[in-house]
C-alpha cells in the first residue's frame, strides 16, 4: 500500500487527546489528527520523531495533517494508522499472500453479524463462508507484539460473535496486523486486558482461528511481510509457546 508522497517530518510536542496532537515541523507548529485510539505511549511521547501526511481541510475537518508514521527510540519506523489494517488485509488476500486464506476472496466488508459489525466476509469455491475480524497492533516488547494496549470491550464482543458464527456453519478468524517489522510473535496483553485474553483462549478452543502478520514499513509504503507465531500466553521456552505454537517467524511473501 502506497503512502502519500509528501510526508512531512516533525517532532511530537504533545498528544492533546486521543485523536489530536501538536507537532513541530520545519514550517512551524501544526495540529495533526492521530488515527489511532490506543495509548501508544511507547511511540507517541513528547520529543518523538513522526511523519505527517497532508490532507484537505473543510467541513468538520480542522487539522491539515494525519500523524501517519512514528519512529521508535532506536530509529525503527512504525505505521500507527489503524485505518490501514483492513485495506492491507484485503490487498494481501487478493494477492494470495496469506496462507490461511488461500482459495478465498473478499466478498463483503463491514458484515453485520449478531450485535456486531465484523470486518470481512470471505468466500471460496467449495469452502465454508469465512468471517474475519482484523486488529491493528503497534506495541512490541522484546519481539513480542501485544494487543490491546487499553481494555477493549469491543474486542471481546467481536470474538464472541465469531464463536457464534462457528455454530452457524461459518469459518471464523481473528487476524492481527502488526504494523512494524520487528515482531516475531503475537500474544494478547493479559496485564492490560485479562478478560480479553480469557475470552480469546475460550473462543480459540472452540475453533475460532487466530493469526498474526508483521508488516514492512517505509516512508513510501506499508505491506504485509510475513506470518508470525500466535500464542495465548508468553512463551515459557525460547522459540515455542506453552500451547505448542511456533513463535518463530514464518514468512509468507510480500503483498
């Protein structure tokens, strides 16, 4: 997925609230929309280097920039825009780069099921219909991506709806896209949201599938780069999770 060609370098002065930040650029101080409702404390702190995408203003739009990318303290580039997760997933499915979904194509986004709106319905010849919920992650600690970084009742509701879909003959999956290249494994953030971690363990035991993929990120583009191990608890031994999931990187190609 190509990014706007006119990204502007800046330094974060203050995140005023969940969705707005003050940023110092070479042209002066500007306000930017933050397209990420998470805390992102490890990325969006005063003094952090960020990249802004200019956008058209008008109507209810009051900020002339989106805060699109941020650098980690050691210079790694991270995409913080949660809005990219769904189109990145759809793009990778269409290109055949996601092994768990080979033979499927996206037939409908924004599918109402039960009391929730899930991200995608996929269909394939001779395959059961597949409902998918996609989540974006940017928090990585020692190579392990974690989600959420704040309690998520919505996340719990979505995965329980997926479990309900199984009982109606669907295939169901939750997918994390880690929008940075340094993750080698994914796990629910039990310290932040133990209820979600418990719910995920429950629904995966019932048959809901869980996958995670890291992304390659540059100033020009973001793309799904490879599947990473998914496990329900922090690994008890190097290289493998307690449930036997392989937490080593398993590349699936570029989208």
